[in-house]
């Protein structure tokens, strides 16, 4: 058990398809919503190559082992063990591990947002069915995440997900299926 009463298994979300493992170390509930922190393990070839931004959260990467390749506002950067980089809110970024060894970074989101639930939700179908959720599975949750593609205007993405894509998965039962899958994987009711 950790300080919040959760077992170690409950503090881990893993996405083997993207070569990522998240070990939660500080939850938003425990910090009054100020910080969500986790140890982030990235397998060779893993990462988030999708150029994205968070409009209301700062993200900090502290490299503990290996080297993480980032692109921040179009500028490539290699983060080596012992180095830290802050990605301010609204800044386009992506990251990957092109090396041959696992990378370990400590990551923080400020404020915490819903990132912990998001990582669990996104990774539950990978654990249960061995496949990543599709766009229609994630669409009902995207706007709550403050996660946007770096290119298209924010208003266009909000219209796309809020008015066009989000209602369809609800009608098709995909939203309920995602929540049910997360509940089964984590052994507790999962609500959003």
C-alpha cells in the first residue's frame, strides 16, 4: 500500500503497445489537485510521437536513466540522465525513445487535471484486449483532458470532439464500454 491506501498494482498503468509504463507517485487527490506525478518508463521505440499540447497544464520531465528525445515547439532536444525540462502550458511537444535501452523519467503535471484517470482509461483496453482504443472510444473523454493536437486551431478541435465525435460513441455504447473495461481491469467502479 502507498500513502493513499492504494496497492502498488493500482498505481501502475501500462501501455505495452506504445512501450510505456506509468507508476503513479503523487495523485491529484493527495495534492489538492496541484500535482500529478509519476515515474515514466519508456521502452526502446516507445513514446508519444504525436505532437500535442496542454492548454492549462505545465509538464516537467526529469530524466533519471537513459535519454529521452523530445521535440518542443519544433526544436529537437535530447534529455539526458540528470537533466530536467519544463514544457509550459500551450507548448507543442512530443517525445520518444529511439535508443536500445529503457528510459526512466519522473514526470509532473501542474495542475493535476484528470491525467491519472486518463492513463488508466486509455491503457485498460490494452491490458484487457491487447489493443489500443480507437478515436471513437476516446472522443467522449478528450475535451476533459486538455489534450490537443498541436496543429489545428483549438476551436476546430473543440467542435470536432464536443459536437461531432463525442455524441456518436455515446449512441454506439462505446463510452460505457470504455468505463466498463476500466472497471474490470482495475477492479473498482470507474467513473468519468
